[in-house]
């Protein structure tokens, strides 16, 4: 808000220098037995500005206008009118008395009735008219959009400011402010503004945003932090049945299924902007579900939302998030159509959920203006992508921002820009920034060189023994048009040095035409993936399992060279053409890749030389990225992917040993199943045409480590199944705590249930069997589909997932692992 209270803290004393906000109130509401009253309505008299108390009965309300009376209202209790003698009245202790008409209003206390409830009649009218309101009413639309994102450290106090971590940065506390939502003090650490034009076509179901200007300070050149911010603040429509926040499906209070999870109360009615509106309060029926509490105002003729405020339920199963607050405002167009004009979302991130714990506010405020309708654009306008980085967008003048800002920055916000710019030159702050970058990216930046990935510096396998690795890449910024990367590794057991080097160069920024080349000589578990790894320096986790079950010596020595071109002619569609050349041989004395070279099966060869021409199609609809350089960072991984690869082996080319053709397909599509978690199906299909040895066949990926590896079969050993044609399906469903939230005590642990099944069918031809001279016996799951199923518990200590997996068949296979437990660490909301 424009009106804020600026605080300076000096030697532990709080000195308010100005009180710019017109009216501030806070307190706690209780009943006659001193018990807190949740969901009581708190608002300024004769206004639509209000809030409801949280589960602890607490509230904080701030307004830019002056008011002299505060109203506390809760169905079943007498209204309380509190005179406000000053602009700031904090920490009030308010006691409500039961209404004499309590019996008549009984249906609205606790769980409200689903019958004879006027609030539900209004809700049904909203459902009937939601497709007739807003942007849905028109075939095409266009509007201007201004967005401001800010991150702040909150709960700043004198003890916090005296910590040694801030030594040399004390000047930042000159910019401490107070939240208009929670009343807590906070210190801005990041601010970003973006102005854009948005076009949409409801008939084509297309949308495109053209960025006109971007201005930021704080972490302005950190690709991973920007990706994190973009992932946090996805677009949503309150009329949808489910709203996606932090990779979770929240039930919207306007959902058709809302009756089953929300209580609704018709609380008030009044004129807002000359339109008669009803006020409805909503709050969850049960604890632990992904729901909100709050209220909305709805017009009595169009049944369109005029204003809505909502806060996520305290018991929602989300890590690191203490509060989510959302506010949306709508204006009337031509006396009938309500258009969204303001969208504000604030998240309180904290490691602990205690009321006084310190954390970070993430705030996004978006304004929408200058709407135009039924201006048709050609379909190619929406499918084309603006891929180029335009430095002018990042360097817009003050005159530009004065034109595009819906409301001007306050004096405090202007000061924040200056403070954050100064902070970038502070040595202490830069040290903390470097540490945060290492944790996010895995690289340690030294000048224009990134050392890493740090987490790959140490490994172990049966062939190399203990393995150490050093490497890095060039890094001048997130939009680098070229990049070199390399590493060296050494195994203490095999006493061999390994290395890899690669480079990329962007030839055409508009279409993202990139040339690439590289070479790698290393020890690898080549049977760890069905779909090809496109990164020449890529190395599977299975190649260096710190802990493994059974024999983990079936590793190969590979010398791989690649060169090619990739282009992105359409948004999220990447086409690649490459030539690969590799030599392959066993990396272990107990394992070999031998094959016969003659019809009589008398001559055996143990190494392989092969050149292959690769053409690939990689389509990722819905994928969002940050950066415009040769390497981009994904905003999230919840997009569909269709990957098709065609490989052509040419005998004699560069001394190659075999002719063959290989066709492979991968399809993956995470699906949020409204309110019931996420289903992730992954399908892999492939066939090799021609006679080839073990090193070129399709080995069904087993997993002998004690960790979960994506798209690998947990109960299969390496090389247990070998095929030349295959079809594999992985189904995994994460309920995100939906089931555990119904179980008392267990719901407080915020655990998450995972179930799944994996299956694969494959065949191996007699001709390929005849080539085999290795010590691996060819078996394929062609008599029965091999399958395994698993159940898991995630979010243990907020970072651990454990799966228990059962092998479904082929139980008579020698040394078959019938049951296993695997784990994986990760941080997820």
C-alpha cells in the first residue's frame, strides 16, 4: 500500500517516525469463556474493507482511509462496535456475547447446513454465470499488465538486528516497514517490476504475454532465484474448481465441490460502487485439507465477484509456508461485465510455524488495465515465441515506468531500490549470496567461472572405487550466448583419469539455433536409462552409487564424441540433429560386452566402434523457463513432454561396426487430479531394427542402489532384462497428504502418501541372441509383462521419502529381489 508506517530501530528501542497509514487495528476476539473465536468478521463501519479472524481468533486490518468505528460480527453472537479514537489501535482484547437468537441461527454455527442456506443459493448462481463474466464473455481480449514482486525478511526486532550476520550492513534497517496484512515488521530484500501486454483468444484457447519492460534489484542476475519466484506465482482463476499454489491443488471457495469442504454464511449486503452486493463468509469444514478461509462480495444481478479475500487454512499440508493471503478486486465494465483489476498475493515463508518465528514474505501485486475486446490475431501470433533477450527491456526510463505503473511507487519503495543496489557492492552480502547460489545451482562462482557441480565431487562404484571429480563451466550471466564446460575425474581403484569437455554457441537468438560439440571418456553404467541422455557430459546416478545391493561391477568404458545443431522453431518445440561416435568396452574384469563377428561364432570381439546419426523431436507444452542464453533454467517440472529420437547407425562410417535403425519415444505428463494429488504417468516405447550386440541393445534399467531413481525398476538388477523392442509404463500417484489429513494425530505430521506401479514388456530377436558372446544371458519380459508395485511415505522430516516395493512376477529368477526399500532426499513445498 501507499500508506505505510516506517520504523527505525536504534539500540533496541522502537522509534516510530511517521504514521502514514490512516487506520490500523489489531487484536484477538474471544467468547465469554475466554476461548478464541475463529472466522469472526472484522471490518470498518460503512465500508467493504475487512478481514476475518484466524484460527487463534487474531486479526490485523489496515486501511488507507480514515475510519472511526470497527465492527466485530459473528453469527450466533451480538455485534460489537468499537470506537476508534486514534489512527492506530493495536492489541485489542475483544469479548463477544452469545446472541439471544442463538437457537434460530444455529444452522450457521460450526458446520453449516447444506439445505435452506441462502449463501448456497447465491453460490449456485455464481456457478451458473461464471462463463458469462470477465474475459470469457469475449472471443478475443487484450489488456495491459503491471506486476510487482517483493521479498522481505519479516518479524524484524532489535535482537535480530544486532546479530553478527548483519555486521557491515546495518544501513539496511533504515528501510524496515510494517505489513498491512499481518502487522509484522519486515525488511525488503528483493523487488521486481514488469510491464507487459497480454493477448488472448478464447476460441483458440491461446494466450500470449509480450514483456515491455522489466526492472529489478536484489537478486537481479540469479537465474535459479528468478525461476523459484516464477514458480511460486503462477496465474490462477478463482472461478476454477481448483487453484494451484506450490504444486498443490487447493479447493476454490467458488468450486462446485466447495459445498463438501467449506461452510458458507451470508453475512451482509450493501452497495459497492453503486452495485448491490452480498457478503459471504467461508471457512473449512475439516482441518488439514487444502482450503481457504475468508469472504467475498458478489453482485446481485450478474452474480460476478466484486471482491474476495482469503487465507490458506493453518493445517494445510505445505512445507515452509506459514500463511497465504490472497486479495482480488474487480471493476464493472458497461454495467454488466466484471473484470479483474487487482490481484494481490502474500506468502509467509518460515522454517517453523510458530506465530513469532522469523521468515520471508513473498508478495506479488498485479494490476490489469486498458482492456480491449474482439480484436482478432492470426493463430501464428500465439504459436510464435519471442526468444531473444532485449537489453532495452531491462533499461527502461523513469518516464516509461511512470506511464505503465498503475499506481506510483511510494517514497519507501523508491528508497528500497537504492538500498538494494547499494547492498550488491557489500562484501558480506555478496558472501551470503554466493552461498545461496551454491545451494540452488550446485556451482561456486569464481569470477566468470563456475566450479562444480559440487555435489558430483565425490562418488564410489565397484570398478573405480572412491572417485573424485573437479570441473566447471564459464558463466558471464544467465543470458550467455556461448558456454564451455568440462571436468576431470580419478578413480583410486582403477587408477585411471577420466575427462569430459563440451561447448555450445548460439547462432540465431530468434529461433534458438545452437551449435554444440563435446567429448567424454569415462566409466558409466550404460544400462541406467531407456531413453537416450542428450547431454554429452551426462552421467547417471547409478554409475556412482555410494550404497548398492549385489554386484555393481557391470560398468563400461566409453569414449563418446558428439556434434550437432538444435533449433526451436516454435515455442517449446526443439529439433536436434547430431552425429555421435563412440567406442565402448567393458570397464570391469568381471563383465564383458563380447559379441561374435562371424556366422560360425568362432571370432569374438570385446570392443565396439559406432557412429550414429541422431534426429530428435522434443516438445514440452506448458514449459516455462528463465533466461535467454544457451542454458535456461526450468521454472518447474510439471509440464508434459513428448520426446522422439531416431538413430541411424552406418557401418563403415568412421570405422563403425554395425548397420541399424533405432526409434524411441518418451511421453511424460504430470496431472493434478483436482484435490486428490498428482498422477504422473511415463510411457517409454522403442525398437531397434537390425542385428546389434549388447552395447547397442535396449537394456531395461534396473536399480541396485538404495535410492529412488526415476524411470528405473527398483527390483531389477542391471542387465536382468535385455531387449531390442520394449514398452514401459510407470504410474505414480502422490496424494499430497489427502488421506492422512483425515486421521487424527497423523495429520499433524504432514506426511504424504504415494502409490504406484511399473511395468515393462519387451522382446529380443533370435538373430541378436546369436550375436551374444558376453557373460550376460539375454532374457526379455516377453512371456509376461514384468511389473512391480510400491507404496511410499513422503515429506518425512520435510525432506525424506521412503518407498517399499514388491516384485510382482519373475520370482523364480536366480537371486530375484522380491522386496526392497529405497529412499530419496529432496525439498518440496
